[in-house]
């Protein structure tokens, strides 16, 4: 007899994770590194135009990349180690918020989800209930009650001030918190995705896996006048992204959206989108976007990268190739291994 644990799929990472989409903060450039020879051939001229002109500067870039590749190779182990220490030593300020409660969600959000659950719901019908932005297929809706946002930010600040170890969400955000390590995945983010978010994305983004989401990566990023101010132009390792503004008081920091990643930058016009506390923005993961600098205060954002193995198993969204799978922990990067067809398989016409 199979138990629930046995039925859970094993998730994997694509091997490109250690080589592709490495962000060089100083030069605002994403790069791929397989070997020094390849890297020099692909990027030395580009880096020179961006100000990396001396051999010492280039060596510094190589050292930075080496450190990042090593960090990525050890990421599963170090993340599990951090999570174990946090679980053992960290005492939450607001323990109740680690489990999703419907009262945390705005009545408007629940109303829209209920419409999407109807058998006669349509993409056009749900889009009429949402606030559609000028950026194509970017939708706004109120997600969380303000009281919940306040308590979540208080919890995150309490964790920040604790001696517990902290891992950064990615190479672009130096100040942020991985919510799985803090213990939010099982009781909060997973039910939020399964019971609410996928109900919406199945109507809004059926063409890019919105109806078959089966994993996620959730994290919080912080923008502060003395820390990260903005976020460079990029796309997400996700089929669909939800970005919720949690607070606190801030000015500036609007998002901007271009086109899908396949469209050359020089053929793209960007559209600015305001971020409002308690409200979330849905967009496709491959939709290029960034965040303008805040001009005052401090801003916290909850980001949920939602993934559909059915989509990404065919083509990795980061390297644009058929994924080469590497074992991972938890949801890893959302890939699953497909069963191999029998060698003697044949078609039968009846």
C-alpha cells in the first residue's frame, strides 16, 4: 500500500543552474560561465564596454563567478543546514501566521477566487474582475489584509534581528528571506498556491502552465535606502509569478515591464506599474521586468515563483534547452523526471 509520502513527486534542478544566469551586480549583466575560455569569448568585449578594462578587474569578475558557482553547487546542503538551525533555535514572534487562515485574505480576493472555481468561469470574466495594467497580461488584485501584512513584516524583522543563519533569495537580492527555510512552506505557501493561486492562474495563464502548477519558490525581498534600492531588468525562473507589496512606508520603487524575454531589448518599450501595499501583481515568469529605485522609506515584497513541471520538463526556462536533471531537495527548481517509454513500444491502429 502506498502512503502519501510515496506519492509525492521527486523534484529536480536543471544542471544549467550552476552555469547560467549569473548576475554581475557591478556591471548589471547576466552571464553564462562554463569555462574561462568560453567566458572570455562571450563577454570580454561586452564587459570592456561596461568598464571592466584591466586584467585585474577581469580576474575579480572571474573570482566572483567562481564563488557564485560554488555557492550554487552547495545550495541544497547549506539551505537544509540553515533550515535545521532555524527550526531548533529561532522562536517566532507571531507563530499563528505560519499557517494560512482565510481571514488573512481580503474579501475581494476570496470573491475572485470563488468566481474562478465556477464551471462557467472564463479568462475574460476573471480579467474583468481584476485591475489589468497597461503592461500586457499583468493583473492587480488585493491579496492580504493590512493587519496580516503588518504582522508578517514584524515577523520578518524579528527574524532579521535574530542570530539565526540567513540565505539570500538569489544573486540579485542581497537582503531577503527564503520562506521555506523559515518554515512557511508547508502550512502557508503550499496551501495558498494549491487552494487559491492556482484557481486564478488556471484562468489567467492556461497557455503557460497556470492550471498545472505543482511547485514553487517563495521568498521576501527588502528595499531600503541603506541597502538594495532597486532591481535590474530580468525574468523569473517561474511559469507564473505573484508579487505582493507588504509594506512598510516607502516612496518610489514602482515596477516596470517590458516584453517577453524572447523579444530583443532594443525592440522593447517598458511600462511602469505602481506597487501598492496589500496588493499583488500576477505576471508571466518570462515577462521581462525590474524595480525602479525607492526614494524613501523601506519596502518589503513577498514573491512567489510558481512552477509547472509539465511545462519546464520540455524546455528549461533559464537555459532554453531540454533540462539536464540534477537531484534536488524539496521543490528544487520544479523539474520532474518523465517515465521512459518501453524500447519495444509501437503504435497500434484500430
